[in-house]
C-alpha cells in the first residue's frame, strides 16, 4: 500500500435543505436548530463551513416525499426522515452564495425529469453569481413517487435513465461552450455588448433532446460546474468515470472504500483521464467531542433519538423495496434491488458481517454511515488520516449528525488538528471550487 502521498484532503459537507443531516434523529437533538425554513439557517451554515475552510456545501435532493415504506408518506413526515421536506437546493445555494466568498456550492439535480436548457442556464447563473463556485450532483433518480410527480406512470428503467443522463450532459456541455470565453465585450463606446461571431447555436438533435441554443448566459467562470456523481451500479460507475470530478459514496468499511477507490481510479484511466482529476469522497458521520466519553454519550443520545422505522423507511425508498412487508427480526435477504446500488451494497455488507435483523438494520441506517468516526478530536483525526493514507479516499463528505452543533464541533475540534498535520488547508489558495479541488478549468470543446 502506498502511503507516501503528501497532498491534503478535501472536505465537503453533506446536508439537505430539510430535517436530516447525518442522522435521522438529529433534528430532535437539543442543540439542533429547527429553524430550517429560514434563510439564516443556511447562511450561518455556509459561513461556518467557510470558517472551517471546507471545499463545498453539498445539498442532496429528491423530487417527491417517498412513499415506498407501506405505500405511505406517513413514516417519512411523522418521523422527519430523510425525504420528509426539501427546499429547492438551487434557491438555498443562491442565498448561501451571497453570504460567502470561497465555499463551493453543490446542488443535486436530476437528469431524468428536467430538460438540459434550463438546468445549464441555472447552473451557469449560479456559477457567475458566486464567481466560480457552482457544482452539480448529477443524479438519475430512482423513485416511482418522483415519476408520478412528472406525469409518468412508470419511471424510466436504469439503462434508459443513464442513456438520458449521457445525452443530458452532452447537451449541457455544448450549451456552456456555446459562448467563447471572451464573447461578452460590454464595450459601451462601439457599442458591442457581445460579439455575435463568438456565440453559436448548438443544433443538437438526439434521441432524448432537440436543442437549438445558444445558451442565453455567457460561458461560466469555471467553464462548466464541477460534476459530482454517486451512482454505484456498473452503469453508474462507468458514467462517473467518464464525467465526474467528484464521487460521493457511502461504505460500511475501510476495505470496501479502498476497493472502490482503486476500481474508480482505474476506470478513470480507461477513459483516458488523469486519475487525480477524479476525487473520491466517502460519506462519514463524525461524532466528536472534547473527550471520548463525551462523544460516546452523544452517540447514545442520537441512538435514542433515532426511530428504527425512520431508517427502514428511508432504506425502503433508497432500495425501492417495501421493507415493511418483510419479517422485521430477520436479516435482509440477498436480492436484486431496483433502487440505489450503492446503498444496497453498503447494507448487504453490514448484514453479512453483523447479521443485523431488519429493525436493527433500520436503526443503524437511520444513525448514518460508518461508526468508526466517533471519539475525541485525536481519534477522529487519526481515523481520517488513516483512511486518506490508505488510499480509501481523497477526502470526506462530512455528514454531521445534527446541525449546526455537530458541525461547530467538527470545525472547532477536528479541522485545526487536520491543519496541524498538514492534512488540510489553513487558507483557500484560489477563489473557484475548481481551484480548491485542484481541477483544471475545461477548455471549450
Ligand atoms: C451516497 C449517495 C447519495 C445519493 N444522493 C442522491 C440524492 O441526493 N438524490 C437522488 O435523487 N439520488 C441520490 N443518489 C442516487 C444516485 O446518484 C443515482 O441516481 C442512483 O444511485 C441510481 O444509480 P445506480 O443505479 O447507479 O446506483 C445517491 C446515491 C448515493 C450512493
């Protein structure tokens, strides 16, 4: 194993514009802020992350309240589970953009339910207004409930979703490239607002989309937003190896993280890419406090606040399987799941290793991925260092168990230790998210 790498980690913060961060009971924590419909909640979060020199804030998103568990939204909304409420992430990030100067701003947007033109436009707008800090978490979506909100009786099958996603990406890239970088002149004397010779139609005709172009927004500061992807099926991995700048993934062990890291870097090379241009950030739920005992006590509080039904309800929609119909004390059987392969692989590994019955699995899932990051700052820092050195990741997607307290603890206790060990930046070197991630700005193609 090569542990000689001296580059530093990348840190993203996973959140939702809704009730859950890393833990399904988190919104009930005594130090959680339940003001999650206010602008101040998100600007404060952004400012805290910038103070901690994070690369970016990542907002997950879905387009329906899940109803996979018992064919009802009851468990999600009653228990404040992962899908209970979501503000539109692009609007939330616009507010955060105005309150911060360096923080990357990542929005989840589905390629299955929108058209490329308005999405290319919205992301170019965010990139301009934030001076080069926009990122797109590209998802293909996986819930029947989402299809039902967009006039469809059946969602597209996985292959069709990825086929549509490929073409969606091709079209958005053509649109961002439809203006030369120097097309906007703003020459008040001539006058020449923008040079028509440097702006062109794209005339895209494909299976899924027909788009004339050009975009009505000039080329974004980053050329195009940073692309994030989390698909873990074979098709999803291939898509990520071709397109993603960052991969977000959850694992239940260091070993599976290492295997995934190695595989994805190799896949990137097969696509003719520099493996370092693909950053892999596993999600972790750090529970950190001044002492180990205090962190364990925090973990106990969170366990007590997490209802197994909330976790099972979320796992049901992630796997697209109604788990309320299975015997609750028996283990999850091996199966082909129509939903998210990454989440299935994570819980299947857990079931194999720990033999958890379904209710216990739901409780575990509700608390959040990977329990190795609970302890005092030294322990959490050391575990992060070990993962990074063992080439299991290029950094982490931090999913604190409650907001903003969990993040305040992380920024106050862990970030300075990472900085002392030269594992994390003390100051931002550049201004754009690509700068923070060490990624080149794509040329126009
Ligand atoms: C860690 C992780 C986070 C994800 N976050 C979202 C999300 O916020 N919204 C969404 O619609 N899909 C999300 N997904 C789903 C995927 O991005 C992808 O659309 C889905 O996994 C289907 O692809 P697959 O079959 O290749 O796994 C997530 C998946 C993983 C593994």
